[in-house]
C-alpha cells in the first residue's frame, strides 16, 4: 500500500462510519444534556488516553463554547482533569477506582454521567457507570467496536460501529461538536451564527 492509498482508505473509513451512526441516539443525548441543565444538575465526563483528551475537550466546549452568554449554564466536570486527585487515587488505591472515588464525593441522582471508552471495556469507566447506575444517575456510554460492557451497562450509548480505535476517537469528538452546535442553536436561536461565538474574542 502506498502513502496516498493509506490516507484515502483512512478518510474513507471515517466517512463510511459516519454514515452508520444512529442519529436518534445522538438526538436523545441532546435531550439528556438539556434536561440536566434545566434541573441545575451536574454532568460528569471521563475517559482514558485519547478518550481522556476528548472528555477534557468536550467539558471545555460546554464551559465556554456553549455556556457563554447564557444565564443558566451547563455544570460540567471532567473527572480525568484533576491530576493530583487522579494520581493519588491510582497510587493509593487502584486505577480501576479512579473515577468511582470521585463520583462518590460528587454524584447526585439527578446528575448525568458520560463514560468514554473506545473498546467499551475500560475497567475504570465500567465501574464508574455501574456506580452511577446504583445511585440512580443517568448514564451514557461513548464507545466504539461493539460497545463492550459499557454499552450494556449504560442507559444509552453513542456507539461508533467500527473496529478501529483512532477512527472511534475521531468520531467521538465529531459527534460532540455536532451536539455542541445543535444545543447552541436550540438555546440561542436556529439562525444563530457559530462565528458569533468567536468574533472579537479569538486569541489563537
């Protein structure tokens, strides 16, 4: 395979996988997020590796990109962003408990918990979803491949149906960027210009 064929095949894989997404499940997540905001409840999101980076990115989008200018804002916390807390838990207890221990401190029944795992089988994500369910919080799994245990545990799933970790991670952030724009238009008007979020404020 030459270099150009590699890139053509990769981007073709992304495009074909996007066509297979369950749009209704994405719409359902939009409703869950808006409901959480309306109740003044918290959203907790987390993952490992590339999924941790996506979780942090998504939390940032909700804190600023979506909430800017709103009287009622989204309350969102990314559980993999507290380096001191996560390393203390993993060092003293177990990496499997890194998200559960934080949820034990913060979680309330009206909250929304989003666990991201490409395989759907990351033990710390699975345990956190199980705990959240036991506390009667709403749970969403973001996963790829066949969804793994996370898909079976969570109330709903955003499944990227492809056996490729990189494409899964790519599409997870694409999904949430689409969700971001959908929510902005719901809250700020269907004709709202996405450029309005950045005019006169972009620093990079």
